[in-house]
C-alpha cells in the first residue's frame, strides 16, 4: 500500500499499481524484520485506552498526497485511519464529515471501512449526505458531506479514503488509499473530469499550505506529500516540533514529504495561543517573496474602490457632522471616517459573488448593503478615506496569531494601510474597533501584515505596545464612618485596549441594568453594596477615552474589632478578578505551564483609593506585601496616611501580550501579590499604632 501511495504521488498510472503491489508481496522478508505495515497491524499496534488515558480515539495514520498542476489546481488524495479507544470515542466518531466550499473545492468520498477482528467491513458511501454547512455570521455557500457509520465499539478501526480538489486549506481533517479498489479508481476519474477552471487558486500557478501536524487526539503517524511540476520551486519551514522530511525527483516532478510520529494531542491550557502558533506545522509556498504577494493582492483588488458621487457626498456629510472637511487634519479625518465604518457596517457575511475568500467586493455594493465580513468592512474604509484624499491600500494580517516569514497565505483578516508619507504607513482596522477609541485595536499589536501595494511591500509588523498605553485607572474617593459605613465615588478610566473593555460594559447593559451590573462588580466588597448613581461617557463618543463614575454606599463595610475598625482594600477586591477590568486576573491559573500565555494585549491596572477616616483614626498596622518586578509582569502596593486620609495604591503591569512558559512563574507571582494585597486586613484605630 505504501509503495502504491508513493507511485501515485509520483504521477504513475493507476493501472501499474497492482503490479507494483504484487512485486512487494513476492519479495522475501529477512529474518527478524518486522512485517510490512497493513491496516490490521497498524490498528493492533496503535495502543489502547490504557496507553492514552486522556483520549477516546486515535489518529493511527493520516496521509495526504497533494499533486499540483501547472495552473495551481491541486488534487489531494487523503487517507485516514482511526482507532476507537472508548465508548465515548465510538459515539464521537459515529459519523464522519467533510467540509468544503463548492465554489473553490470539490470532495469525493471513495471508500470507508470499519476494521474489526481482522476484517474490513465496508460502509456504503452511497449513503453520504451532501448538505448546507451550519453557518453563523458568515452566510456563504459552504457545504458539508456526512456519513453515518454502523455502531462502533472500543478497538474498532475506521479506514477512510477520499479525494479533494481545489485551493482551500488542507488542514488536519478526516482522511492512504487502497489503490486496488475499483471505487477509488472511479472516484479519481470523476474528480478529474470536473472543469478545472473554477479550482485555479487566486494566485494562479502558485501553491501554498499550512500543514498542522497535531489534532485534539494523539496521532501515531501523519504524512504530507507534495508533488510539484518540474520547474516549480518551493519554500518551506518546520515549526514547533521535530519531524522528518525528504525530497525525491521523477522525470517531470519533485516530491516533498514531511512526516511526524507519536504526536501528542493539542495542549489545552488557559489563555494559550491558537494551535497554529503552538502545534507542529510546515509552512509551504511557491511564491517568491512578500513583495510578490503584496503586488498580487493589490492587482486582484485594484478596481474595487471606485469613489462614486454618492460615496463622495456621504464622506463630505460625515465630516461636516463632525465639524471637518477634507482640508483638515488627516488624522482627524481618518479617525472620523474609520469610526463611521466601524459603527455602521454590520459584520454579516453574505454571498456577493465570486472570490469570497480573497477579493474585496466593490465599494458601491457595500455602501448599499451596509454589511460584510472583515475584507468588506476594510474595503469600505479604503474607499471612504480615498474619497477624503487619503492614500490607502488594503492589507492582510493574521489576527491573534503569528505570520511566519514564509510568503504563504497565512491570513485570516483584512485591514487598511494609510500611506501617510511615501513608505510610511498608519494601520487602520474598522472591523476590530466598534466601541473602541483607537483606529487600530491594541489587541492586534505585534502582528505581522502585508499591504496590497503596486510597488510591492515586504512583510511588516505592528510595534509592541507597553502596558502604560492600555491602563485601567481606578480612583476611589470615599468616607468611612465610625459605624463602619463606607460611601464614596469610584471613577474608572480606560485607555487603549481598556477603553473598549470599559465601553463594552456600558454597551452590553441597558440603562436600567447597568447599575445592577456594576453593583455585582462591587458586591465583591460586600453584598450590602448599594449603587446610587452611574455616569459615563457615551459609548459612541470618540472625542476621548471611556470613563464610568459610580456613587455607592456600603453599610457595615468595616467591622468593629475592639477599639478599631478592620476592612480590606475595597476596589482592589472589586476589580482584580473581573475580565473586562483586568483580563489576567479573571483566570484561574494553574501552578505549572507548558505552552505560551496569550492575553492579546498588555495592561496596567492602577488602583488609587483615598478613604477619609473617622476623626482621630489612623492606620494601626503595616501592609507587608513585597513588590514584584519580573520580565513579563510587575506589582507594587502601598498603604499610608496622608493627614486623616488613608491612601491605598497598587499598580500591576502585564508587560507582554504573549510570553513563554519560562516567564510564567514571575507572571503568576505578580498576580499572587495583588491577591495578597487585596486579602490583607487593614486596621484603623484612634491614634493609630
């Protein structure tokens, strides 16, 4: 079977495969040599639930053979072999599915067998159902093929042979063909008989892939074979895990194979990066450079940004409503128009024609629909800014992940580049900034991007944003009465990433519910808290950063103990564990870490509390919490008297949005010190110490 696969990948005729297989069978085996792999001994030797206590099934073998034509059209032969380990696994794999987009790919299920007690039990692929795929927010033409399997049991294997044609990602899915099977030969004939024109990739004649060698279950062996026509050159690199690779040549093609063995299941730890950043992978492309990719993206979209009379009039009207015209400060113009797009173009993807995955739709269409996905929202922003005289270009990025320095299509998001000066770009993202005072979200710092530019631009990267650019400042002015009642006003100001977090609190809560929501936040201080009034900046007011003020009273806040009052720092307890106010504090972090921490943005949480004590009262004890100053996080906290006012101050910094396990201990130490500060008892008495 394996010899047949390699022959197939080399482009040999299917008719020759049975003869090659017969030669393999007639060859004598040397003493002590293990038998050649078969579907049966692979299943038998794969292991049991005792060997994989955290898995309910295994991928025993995953092999895909990708044959690329001169046009870039790719035929993919896929083979998957699974082993069921538990009853839960039997239920989970009770049905197989294949997702595809009929506008750009074609899928044929050739053969499915259940492997049980040394036998192949065929499952009729005539029962495959082809139906619309479940969709939410993006309503394109995606479809799904589904096949119900007979009742499975622990120890069973599932053998799946399928073919795919097209240019969508061949990421880890579900599928080494039995090349002697008549059904396999028939499926190959059908998949090849389809008109290839619709399956030519966007960058004609080129090929790319990101091959993730890991899944949510363990993999015994995964292989990926790429057959390129003679003359096509490929760039590739391996990341995150040791694996094997080899290159072979035939008269008219070059064969590349990458494989990995004994790959553990994907890690699942709180706030980890996406699998593309932590899983073993191979990035492959035939593109020569990022400049070539940049020019292609410009060329394919060059005619999509027509400024119609309606659009021009609309731009003038929006600017006039903000007291601006096209001769004013370009940054003010960019901010105003970008916020209009962010607030008024709804994120809802609808089928608007060919090229949903890579072309930006015409702006006049988007202006009428007022909806689309990120590329449409970016396209609208490009056009409006051009109408106002700004030189803008579409750009591609990988939101929340790394683009490796291999010019493959490692993109999931479309944004805007404003060329403020020749070769100097200001990045704009209307999709990620609804209810956000920035024009480029701080959640997208340190991301790479490529601009669609007629001159071709190399891969760029957004600069690092320190925590001081995204502070959540909490300022509490309060009075503590002799009976222990606390009443005061707390003002919370958010800037950068924290501006949008704070706006979300207001936006997601109707006016009547907002006080209740804020009371629940303050209830960490005491369940007797009463929110008396709430004030805030309008959520669509982008003339400044977001702020919220809360007037509150807490009866019985401080406990009478002997001749004094005892309590804990109120606002440190209220905000430190709330996800919108302090992202890092909202996670129940384990003590150990094996993969990177990924928080999307850096943050500073600064809490200042000025509590006027009853006449004659002073702080009677010292607050002993050591500061922390580590590479990726820091903490400092003080408590001191200023006349009759107790001043409490803490500052906690998270200094990187992503950092390795080697920095986890220091990060955790800073969070623990904040917890210690919030848990410490403050005692005030007449005369103090």
